[in-house]
C-alpha cells in the first residue's frame, strides 16, 4: 500500500456514509462506482490497441467539452495511438460516449485512486500518455503513471480560489506527484502562478488559454432546427428563452420569471434543461405543483408539446448545445445560487445570442473575464432577471448587439487547443527519448 492508500483508508469512515446516502437517497453512482473499481474494463481486441493508447481524463461534462477540442490536434501532434477517454461522473460519461468514435476510440470510467485498482487499469489499457483535463490531481494515478515511464500532462488547467486554498492545506501530499508531471498547460497567468505555489516546477508551466473556445459546438442545420421546433411546439417568431444546466433552487427562479414574463409576452416559450438527469423527476414534480402550463420532452410522443405551454422540461441528455441555436436569449444557470460556481457560457455565445448569467460564477473566472459586460455578457441576479430578459426580448437591436459581441469575444480566444497539443507533443517526444515505456 502507498501512503495515499493509507490516507484514503483513514478517511473512509467519514466519506463512506456520505457516498452511501447519495447512492441510496439520490440515486447517484449506480453505474460509475462499480466501474471505477474495475467492472467492465476490457481492452478492445483491435490490433491498434496492442501498442497502448493515449489516455485523456475529463472528470465531468465541462472537462469533456474541453477534451473534445483538444483530442483532434492531439492526435496530429502525438501519435496514431487510439484515444481512451475517462470520466468520473455519469453525466460526463454520457457525453464521453457520444464522442466515440469521432473523437475518442473508447470511453470508460476513471479508476478509483487506490494503488491496486490503478495498477489493474494500467495493465488493462497500457496507456503511453496521460492528459489530465483541468487539474484532476490523483496522486496514486500520477505516481503509477510516472513509474511506468508514461508522459503525464495537465491540460486546460485551472485552479479556483477555493481549490487553491485546499491544495495549499495539503501541499505536502501533492508535492511529490506534481514533480512527476511533465508539463502544465494552464488557462491563465493566475492559474499558472497558483500551480507553481502548490509545487509544480516553474519551467514546466505554460499559459495556453482555454480549450473550450476551440470546441466545434453543435450548429444544427436548418432542417434539424425545424425538426426541434416542431417537437417542442415552437412556432415561427415565438420568443424562446433557454435556461441551461439548472440546479436545485434555480427552477423556482425559472418559474417565477416565466410567470412574470408571460404576463407581458404571452407567446414566450421557456426550455428548462436541468444539469443532472437524476433530478428530472423531481423537477417535473415541482413544475406540476407550480401549476404553470408545462410539458416534458420525454413524453412528447404521448402528448404533443403545444404552443401554449409556458415551459418545456428537457429531460433528455445531450441536447443543450443544439437548443441554444433555437434561443432568442440564453440563461446559463448554475450561477444564480451559491455553491455551484457557474457553467460553460461558450455553448450559447457561439450562436450569437445574448448570454445572461448570475452572480455566482467563481469557478469560471476566465469565461467571465472574456464574456464580461464590457464584451457583451449580461449579469443579472434573481431580483433583476425578469427585467433583464424583458428588455432583451422586446428590443431586437439590443439582442443583436449583445449576440454579436459575445460571439466575437468567443471566437477571438480560439487557438488554445492547438498550442496545448504542441506542448503535449513536445513533452511526449522528450519522454519517449529519455525513458522506455515499461508497463508494470
């Protein structure tokens, strides 16, 4: 056992009851937990896997989005080895599987960070390179990878203020693993300075920008847009607001804002997209209790979603990026209640529509800097959201102005994925020349 195994075992009595509650009461981890301990791990029989693979780890949905932008240039700058994409969350895994086979060759769950589990994972898939998206620092994985002479790189790295404080508290635990990472590609100068303070060697740290700006976001065809409009009961000229990635406490805001706006804009249609699928039933129950005219996408085959519905619950995964293409205005949630820290603004901005977000965006400092009010982004809180949306929905010129501004701001930041892939390619070649890969 490693010292990290001992630390995890010491923490187990505190963590296990929390995980058990989430599993039994909230329905979490049904698929992910057994898979992180080795269930269904098997290397494909295709000969292209015989020489190992490129392992890209993206903990959840946001990191998968960044990985989607990075994988294509990574293939060009590293090697023709197959790409293994791992996640921790089940929502992330759902997106990862959608990226197979166009971007990745296989998607599975990240191994639990116990040394014997990690060893089994490495012996199964024989990765040659490990790319950790956005600073997923699990010490047993990093040290085992280094022991196998794998190249290990942090890509699209970011460290929030809260995470920085936690890392500093446990700096002694991370000092050794950080020394074994070959390159750190960080989103901003602030992120770079923080990873150096935690213990990363300064000469391995690079500022590359945010790979999410390079994502080929879904831009549905006109035929697909018309298909979605008919499915959702959206008629020509009908104003549409998409509330993307909502969390507990935000659906109440959506209902209140919708009621307020519909009293003045009766044709308004709101598309409500919760962040996590395990909440679909609870959100639908809340909508029914609120008595606002609502429908749910999963039942559209039983009862067509008519034009008179105020809210349509989008209870299917993987549609949000396409739905933003139908929106008059996008509201990116996870930012109107504390404790979440915000979500990806770019999925909406790239469509050239006004993007509204709340005051709690502390986990997305780079996105809020680039899509700031000076660059067309719009900040509102629960008390001002109705008025903000009403002004946008009734002022086409303001819609166009903000939509053009955020799209321009998003496009102007592109190039991080290519720069990151070049750095990873250089690190991989240096590692290959200096040490022979030895799976153990």
